[in-house]
């Protein structure tokens, strides 16, 4: 139900009433002096708020929230990488080798795919 503003013509007191839209034209008595009917005053309203998913205000708020979340996760991810200390060691089926090129040769002798080993061997030579 909307609020309506009234002003008493007897004592000049302003007051608000929450009324159904169908009843806003009913005469209202002043709560101060009891004089009636009070005059309805046109007010500025309570502001204009756009709600829902399609409005820029919400979209900007959500973008900001996602940016902050991603920054927090990025920091955690970097820390996990530092803490993990995991490095790849050249091996074929669990058998360690000295280099990736040796691992590639061993994999070829066992009839395995060597494409992954070859990439790492090229990086190793650089």
C-alpha cells in the first residue's frame, strides 16, 4: 500500500497515511486537531529503483563481486603452486630416466607414443 501525504487546513499539520489505492480520496481527519477533511499534498515520492537482472546497477555490482572473487582465488592459486613444489621428472611408465630425450627413446623402444616426450625434450634443449 502506498503512503499519501495530507496537510490539515485548520492547524497546518502535515501527516502521512498508508492507504489502499482505492481509498486515497476518502476524507482524512488531522491526528493533531481532529479537523477534517485534510487536503491531499502531492509529494516527490520515494525514489525510483530498478530491480531485476537486466539493469546496469546490478550488472556492475556482480562484475565487481566476480572481479574480487577472482583476485582472491588467483592469490590462493599462486600460493598453492608455490607450496606444491611438484615438478615433472623424466620417466616412462614409472621408470626414471636422465632426460626427456632419453625418455622419448625408451618410450619409442617400448612402442609408446613419443609426442609428449618430444615436446619436453625440445624445451629441455633450449
